[in-house]
C-alpha cells in the first residue's frame, strides 16, 4: 500500500496524504486533483478502491502505429503522464499487422465516448492512405491533436519536430566531415515527414535521385535500402528514424565496411538506448518532453471548449554527435 501511495503521488505531483484522502473517499481534495489521482491509478495498473470503481475518468485515445520503435513508447509515457495530471485517462491503441486498424480503433474510441484523441505516426502522415476516420472525428467535433507532419486539409492542430532543420543539421555535420556523397534513407513515397526531409536536402547540396532510397520503418528496411546506396558509392547516411539508421550500420558491416571509419550514419529521434549501440549513434533528437506537453495542452484546451487553430507548432531538433560519424574516407 505504501509503495502504491508513493508511486501515485509521484505521478500526479501531490503528497501521499492527498492520495490517501482520495483513496479513502475523504473530503478536502479538489475535483481536478481527485480525477488526476484516479487516472494515475488506472495508468499505473492499480485497482481502484471498491467505493470508487463506479467513477469513470475522462478518457483520451492515444493511437500509435507500433511499440517496437522506442520513440512511440517515449511519446506515450510523456503524453500519458501529462494527461493523468489533468485527470484524463489515456487509452493506448497500438496497431499490429493484420490486427485492429486505425479506423477500427477510432470506432471503438467513439463508442467509449472519449473526450479526445491523440495520433502519433498514423495514417494522417501518408498521402495515399484512407483518411475517412479522421473526417468522422471532425464531424463529431471530437478534439484531436496530431504528432508530426500530416497531409493538408484534415483540420486538426499538430505538434511537429522541424524536419527541414533536422536534415540541415545532419547534412552540414556530414559535409563538415568531408562527405561529398551523402544519401538519404527515407520512409515510403507518400510519407509526409520523409517528403519534407527530402525537399530540405535538395536545397542543401548535390543529391542525385540514386542517392535516395525508400524503406519501411524497420532495421530490416534500413539494411536493404542502405545496402543499395552503399553500392552506389554513398559514404554519409541521413536516415529518417533510428531503426533505419541501425539498419544502415548493419548493412555497412555486412559488406565488410567500418562505421564510422568508412561509412558515417546519422539517425533521427534519439530514441532510447541509442547511446548504448555499437558504435553509439549520432542522431537528431526530437524534443519529446516539450512536444508531448504541448500536445496535451492543445488537447485539454479543446476539451475545455477553447478554440484552437488548426495550425502546426514546429519544435527545434538537436543534433547529438556520437560515434557513428567521422571524417570521410580518402579515395
């Protein structure tokens, strides 16, 4: 019991005495704090006291494409914690291949009468994907916030890391190390963040079409794409995610090439454990904490009835230089 009180108190940012008052249904606690404590119980997996089980916290759908890429659990942790502090309970919806689709999750969330929905890395970022379920949410006036670049005309606010700045930081870093044959490993052709990265790269230097490779967002996808670019002479890689970058490192090693002595690789996200890889990965860090809190602030404003413009907030990334980049090899 003592451990539970401490964990919940830390999650909400209140004293253990306040948590105890809520759990024992005692007066003297504001409604907002009470809801935050109950939401924290749900998030941490603790069972509510019997007398409080009839009270349902306000629910917010948190729809993610996967959990294998560490960036998505990181966003879920920040957003979930910020929601809990406001008395909102996140409902995590994770897609799996052949499983429940994003549209199916939206249907389920509407049935649960959610107060709002946050999407991260969803179909809104793919121009050729179905988008009817987003219109369904808009038609019902459900508050929605998107994380990172989306197609136009959906009408929702978005919180994004600036893809153009990210590519500029990575490109200038590789160029300063003497790399002249710089290539990009990006997501599918209709993926909006990848399209922004490509557009930015084309303004920075010589980027032949054969130095751009597309892949699914996985280590295996990065391996296959980078392998093609290595065969075309690329020595410096800018990748659209950390798993793609790890795939590029693996591709180089499978070809008997050293990283970073012969091939330099820059990732994107600075997700968990990238400083523990071999070599530690140079990558462009998304400011997850500040982005996640901005997402919740926008959503909470909409839930509270405030008008929120359907605009995109751009956050500045940060290049984190580690051991996967070095001076370009001399021919």
